[in-house]
């Protein structure tokens, strides 16, 4: 049985574009029997996608990928098997954008007062500037101390993270608590991906802190993970008794879906009630 447990849908039209009908057809062509959509900070697309999956006879796991922080680093935390309309899930998702907008507003006021150069941000009622946009502008208009690469967003976010209180997304323990309250589980997404400040490759110490916080599992199988990383995270999962997932992180039809063997994911699929045996 093949699985892809991290796909993003058109519930966030500015971010991803998989529609239920198009995705179901692509999954069937790829031979994928079990999938999940894990849109960023929203479960708005879950109900329609689950209906499409049921009609097509495919296994479907409810999911969501939440922006989060832990021990001074930014991580993405996956929730699986949740009730997508549970108040704890809805409140958590709503808080991500609210916290981000509030933090950005404070930074737009504070940074120029401290002598940092920023452009004028135009706000309107339909969309608020977020912290990543402030970070990008900050790095583009200033010579930040300790900058080591040409990625403005990553350089700016690293600088802002060093400022206590500059950016306050939900903590990983908050996401874990919401997932459990909504009947699901929480896993760290793509722990080995290296993308600046957003996904610092997790080492054994990081995994131990996640375990202490109550994490249920980790996404071992991911396109950007090397064979050595897969072996390492498999060993970490075995050491700590963690659930294992795998996904493509596909956002659009031009990004390939994954065809991971679901053998290692069976405990997760049992935990969320998809497999009974």
C-alpha cells in the first residue's frame, strides 16, 4: 500500500492549488491508496477532500500543518486524525494569523524607532503584513549583524528570533495539546529539511525535547531527506517509540506526489482509526 500524508490543497489559494477532483485523479494514477491534506494553519479544505476520497474509495486522514516554535527554533507541526471542526483546532489555526499580524504590527513600529530602515507597509482590512514580510524587508534594507547568506527572509527571521518577543507563533506543546484534545496526534514535519530558519535539521537533542513535550511522531519519509537522514530518523523513532509518517509536501500539480510504502506508517494509520487490524 502506498501513502502520501502531506499534500496541500486549494483551501489556501494563494499558496497551493490541488483541487479535490484533480488530486483524486492524480492519486489514483500514481497508485496511492492513502493520503492526507495538511494545509497550513487551516482545516477549511478537509470536509470536501474527505468526501471526494470516500467517493473514490481512497483512504483519507484528516490533517493540518501548523506554524510553531520550540526552543528558539521554528518548526512545522503536523496534526493527524483530528476533528477538523473541533474548537481547539479552529482556535489554534485562527491564533496563528492573529499572533503573526500582531507581532508584525509591533515590529513595524519598534524597528524604525531603533534606527532600522523599513519601507512603508500598506495595510488593509483584507490582509495584514506578516512577520516574514517584515523580516525580508529588514534584511533587504539593512546590513544585519551575522548575516551569512543571500536569503533575505531567512536572514531577517534569524535576526528577529534573537529578539525576545519579536515573533510568537504557537509552541509545539500548544499544537500537541490541541491535536490531542481534538482526538488526534501530533508529529514534527520534515525534521531533516534545511531551509534557513524555518526548518533547522533536527538532531537527537531536538528529538528528545520534542518527546519530553509529548510529541507523538516524526515525518521520516520526505523528498528532501537523504538516505542517511531517513535511517537516523527511523532509529530515533524506534528509540523513542514514535509514530512515523511520510509525505510529498506537494502544493501544486506540477510538484510530484509521493509513493511511500506505508509499512512503517501502519501504527499511525491504526492510531487514527484508518486501519483496524
